[in-house]
């Protein structure tokens, strides 16, 4: 009697468990469990829903590393390096980004919209140095505060570039 | 250092300034291509009673373009 009552419950259980398992799988979750990255500029699409392992972004609130199934977030970016690790163990590919937004969506996708992004080897240390000198000159002059605010932005970009190239 | 740019400008302008600074840090060949992409020209035209006025540039271009075809 006990066994007969128990047997139907046992038979129902595996079906229930598989239904729960199916419900947990997200719509856009790839079988390989990778984060879907779209890194786009106005003139070019660097990544278009490509599966990657990890993306490091320079958020205005601090540097962040985004892995698969990250909680949905919206982060404004500052001038800094975006590093994309496509496969486990591979070195990350780096771009220096001027500004933009990074949005993690609920379906395991990350969209980074940036205005300008270039690989680190396309920069000239000489141009960075002269740009930084010009910006510092404005900062130390008696220009109005709005111009000094613009110079401070440029200083942030150039110093970030120098730090990124020095690594 | 707190970001003081928010007192003076919108995020759009902040982004344009940062992007301009970044383009100036490129090597010469990449920089030429980037500057060409980055140039934004805006023309406006006032309409009154269904009649168009004169087309004016918001910021006049420095050089005359040879062909005279309007920017897209």
C-alpha cells in the first residue's frame, strides 16, 4: 500500500524535474555559456553578438569585469581600456575607448556603445605627450572654469592613455 | 577628483571632447581617417508659408569643397 502510493509520486517526479530544468534555461543562453558581446562604434561594429568569456570595462564608477549571466546593469564609461577575453586562457584583446555606455541585458548579452575605440598600437606617445602638455597649460592658465573643465576631460583621456600604454 | 564637467556641459558634449582628444593622440595615418569620419557638418534652412529660406551652415566650413555637391 505504501509502495503503491509512493510509486505514482516517483513516476511524476522525473517529469517535474525536467520541466523545471527546461524553464530555467534562458532564451538567448548559448549552449556554451558564453556572454554575447556587441561592441559597436558609429562607424564600425567590432563585435556583433559574439560569444566571449569576459569583458573588462572602464566604468565611470570604477573598473568592472563582466562575465556570463551578469546582473542587468547600465554603466557609463570613462576614457579607458576595454579588454575582451574570447576564450579561456587567451590574452585579452584591448581597445582604448573614449566614452560610451555598457549595458548588460537580462538575456546574457552585453552591449557596449562607444564613440571612438582604437587598439593600443595605433597611438603615438609623442602626440599624447603634447596633448597632455596643452591641456595642462590651459589648466594652469587663468581661463574660465568651463574651459578648464574641458581641459580636465582631455587630461583624463591622455593620462589614461599613458597608463594603458605603459602596461 | 570629482568630475566637474557636469556643471558645465551635457554628457554628449563630454563625449565629443573626450573623442576629439583621443583622435588627436592617434598616429598620423589613423588620425587622418578618424578626423574625416568625425567631421560633422550641419546645415539648416528656415521655411515660411511653404517657402524655403536660404540654406546656412551652423559652422561655416573652412574650405570650399570643389564639387559643390551638398553633404548627405
